[in-house]
C-alpha cells in the first residue's frame, strides 16, 4: 500500500512538472514576458488578442485544475485579455484556479495571494439592462496591492 501511494505521488509530480513546462512554452508562444521561477501547474486556459500585453514577475505560482488545491476542485484557471488590454502580475504572487479577464487593465502587485476560484474582471461584460448594452459603456481598471 505504501508503494502504491508513492507511485501516485510520483505520477502527480511528473504531471505537474510537465504541465509547468508546457504552460511556459505557451506563454512564450503568446509573447508573454515572465520572470524566473514561474510555475503553472495544470492546464491553463490562455486567450490573448494580438494587441494584448501580459507581464509576469518573478516567483509566480499558479495552480489550475486537476485537484491540486482541494478548494478549487477541478476548475481551471484562465488568463484572457482582449484588444489593447494589459495584465501585470508582480513578484511572489500565488493563485489557485484564478480567472483574470482584462478588457482594459488589471495590475496585481507584489506578494499578493489570490484564493481558490477567484475571478478578477475589469469589465461588466454583460449588463442586465439591455439599454446600457446598446449605449456607450465606460470600462474601468482596478489594481490590487498587498
């Protein structure tokens, strides 16, 4: 029984290591600037428009799905940035299955920890009042600091 647990533990470690390399490769393909020790375990949904800008500082830890964090079940994290949007993540940031959806700008400072399944959106995306959806909408920005 002890050897079975060690095999499962080893398998999870290999899966996390491979997914981290895969996610770093995807970030590089999208032109995302990131610092050293950027670790993203699990499958991350990544959608960046061509004019979007994402910068990640040093020592990021982002878990996404696969039951890595018991609070998040199997929900995957996402980084989504529309045309001319900007997402800046500081140094020593930790997130668990977090959704970052930027229409304008999201800034996360240094030493910020974001709990499981949090959703950070800088747009109302879909207002319940149809008359507002048909008019001009002011898009805001927000900033998180520790």
